[in-house]
């Protein structure tokens, strides 16, 4: 982790929205990766699978229900596509405050939600980061 509570730490994962979790999981297993079982995250409207790469992870995402926030993303990218990167921070509130002070916008409520790892997360607007959606996760 970084020296200061409000600076960026390690890359936690890269998230990819996929049209079929079973097919995508099998492809990564075929490469020799350890792949988790699917887990539904109703608060975020997604089902997740994590591919463990040792030094980081790939998060495979699929919509959970018709109201999923990634349903439109998948409709626009029917073959799947990279969705976001997740970076660890020591203190999510300090990191949020630093990001906002630097001009970044927080998506949704500015208060953290519990993410797929059971830890607080926030998302930073992709227009503020060269078109890349950034998830901050408290480590």
C-alpha cells in the first residue's frame, strides 16, 4: 500500500463485461488460471467471477437482472469489452476527498458502497480519466 492514506496503491483487478460467464470462465481455465465460482452482487446488479493471476485479478462481469447498470454496456458491446480498472487505496474517504479536490467526479452517491470483495468502493467518472472508468477499493 502507498505511504499516504489518500494515494493510489496496487492494481486490484481489470473488469471485463462478458456475454456468457460460463464460456469466459472456461477460456481462462483453459489457460491454466484459477477461476472462482459466479457470485451475484444484487446491490451492484452484476454477477462476478474472478480470475486469479497471482499479482492481480481479472473480474468477469455479467448483468444480474434487466435493471443492471452494465446491461446497456453489454448491449453496446455484445461480444464483451473492458469495463473498468480497480485500484486499491488505504482509506476510501481520504482518497475520495483527494480525487474530488483534484477535479474528479464520483459516479452515483459520493458515499462508498460495499463491492464484490466485501470492501468499500467508489467509481470515478471515465470522462475525467481518458475514457477509463476507475474503481477505488479500500484495501
